[in-house]
C-alpha cells in the first residue's frame, strides 16, 4: 500500500540511501572481530564502507537489485562479493547464499509494503498484517536466518515496526530469539528528502541466557547520543522507542492517579471520509490543515446533511494523524461541519470540557500525545491511547 505516486524506480523500491553519519553510528555497534558480513539491499555501499572501517579484515557479501547500484558496489574492491538479485525472490537468494552463515549482517532495507507472492509467501507469513508484508521486517528476518548463533545484526527499521500494535508479533519473535538487544532512535530528518521515524536495531543472535532487558538510546540532531534507558523485555513487547519511555519517566503527571478521559464519559470518534472524498462531494469539512495554532476556537459553516461525523458547538477536536499538527487542539464555538478521518472528535459533559481542553493544551496533554504517537512517516494516535490520558486540573 503506497500513499503517493512514486517519483522514479528508486522511489518505487523504497530506496533511501544511508547518510554517512548514520552508517558510522550503525557500524560502531559491531564488534571488530567479524570476518564475514552480509548486507541485503546494499544500495551503493554506505554501510559496507562504514563497517569496513570497523572490521578491517571483514569480507562482505552484498545483494542488490538495482543495476546502477551493483556497478557502484563492484568498485568497492575485492573484499566485497556482489550479487544482483531481488531479496524477495527467496529461491534465488537461497541459490546465491546457500548454507553460508555470517558473523554479522547490516542493512538499511526498503520501507514499503507489498503483497507476499511466490517463494516469499511462506517465509513472510508471520510478519504480515492484513495481508500486507512490511519489507523492512522481511529483510530483517532473511538476514537473521543467515547469521550464526552468537553473531550480530545491525539494521535500520521503521518506527511502526517497534511501536505499532500491528507488529507485536515481530517484537515477540525478536525477544524470543535475541540474547542482547539495543534500539537506537534516529532523528526524524536523518534521511535526506524523507521525514520518517526510524531506528537502528542491534541484536545478538540467541546465545546464553534469555533476554532480560533492552537498552534504548536516542541519536540527537547534533549527532550526540544521550544516556540510555533500560526497559524489561516484557515492556519491549508493547513498544521499544526511547521517546516514549523518557517522556513517561520525566513527567510524573502521566503516571498520576488523575481520572482519564474514559472515566469522564468522553465519547471519542474519528471522521467518516477522507479529505479527497469530501472534496469530490463538494462538502465543507474539518481536516488537519485547519489546526493552524496550538489551540484554536473554530467557527464552522452550517452543514445540514446527516450520516456523517459532525463537529458541533462544545466539541473538542484533535488531529488523529500528522507530523507538525499532532499536538494541537480545537474547540468548536459555532457552526456544524463534518470532520475527516484524520481528525478525532471528543464529546464530553459540559462540566468537564474546559478541564479537558486545558489538559490537552498543557504539559500533560502535550507529553502524553508525544509519548504515545506511533508510526514512521505521519505519526498517529489511537482511540485507546487517548482515552487512557489523565485529565489534570
């Protein structure tokens, strides 16, 4: 499923090349002892070059589908064995790699989704959601299968892989197979031309005692890594992002005994149609683009139709999805208008409305949404997460 038309073949394949700074941080997690390393979807070799600095005597196997990238990889030197192949062609991949096991695997896989087909179907079954295979998870598992026990894997994954309830099966699988696990949160603007939440996942393939804790780090915009946070393995099953656990730790109000939205008889619902659908029907609507300030008193036009989710005076609106608008809110003072499926409507008893709006505008509401936002590109909030938000004041 793609949300926009791809601009070229590279875009179609979800190729976003790894900046040198990110490649260096990823390679820096590897032990220096490795003699054999695997890179599936090697691009033009940024990760290989960084890992070569770390593992000076390492020999690399690179698999890449793009013809021009294969030429670039072939110029890296005799320490790189290059194969042009589609990683999703599992039979072809097995022919190339055979039974070889590697000391380490690295990678920045594509971030798209696809319907699993052919030889990929059986191997991807456990990591699909509603019939869609997330490509980065497929690459991760293919690389994992080819790392020897006690070896390492360092790979970049999307934010949804580590935060979304849809991918809890993947996180459970990872917790059951890794003996050490570190997750480094990357800046949202880490990749040129793409605003995306992504993470470096560094794992030791199961050897010794079962995994008991996970180390979380965050790479700042300035390239510095702050103090780590350690969480229990069972916490990681729910989510593995540094921002969430740091926000919860640093804001005690989020763990207070204050009543939640669900306790205050709040009815929370999202809109019925997309913005494009409303525009095609020539129906005025409230979309995320209407949230231009931190808190907005909205005056709407009067819409007389029915069978749509309408915002009316006294309602509180918050964006359900977005990047820059997600921490904003609005109060409807007049009019009656449909909302899009990117907006939540909160309808609460009159005695609670001001308190709820002040909470959304205050530190608790801001921190709660920042901590619970999920996803990779445009972040999103769920009904259950919002209803669990404490209401202060």
